[in-house]
């Protein structure tokens, strides 16, 4: 049985709230946990509509290659990278090691 768009939205926000400090997950993993494994772009859309002062840890979501999805020289990229580094997450050649830092609920 399919869930509604609002239920998917709520599930995504709930899952985001569960990602612990110092861990990351991917758009695809969130979509999978919400019951729609092929909807990672929809997760990105939900995140893009969050208010700038949200307490939801949006910055802990990266792409499946272990990279921040924003363009590397953009302000949003640097905000996300700074937030992750502040939590002790390190980058090697622009990537986060998902095997070490990836959140697996």
C-alpha cells in the first residue's frame, strides 16, 4: 500500500532527526528507510525546502559517493562542510568514508 506524499515527507523528517551527531547517511538510504528506495531526489527536495534556521540535521545527508551534493565552491557547500567538520567528520579528497561514518539504523 502506498503512503501519501505527506506521510513520506513526515517519515523523511523523522528519519533525519534520528541521525546521530558525528554520523552521516545518504539521500538514498533515507528514501529506502521511508519505504521508497527510488525516491532519493524527493528527499533532496524536502531538504531544500527546510527553513534556514531549522534544527533538523540536514547537513548529515550526503550523496551515495560520500560527497556533499552542493557545488564545491558554493556557500551552501561550505556551510554543510563546516557543520560536519564541527561534529568531527573528516573528508579525504572531498569524500566522507561511508563505511566508517555512515549511519546504519
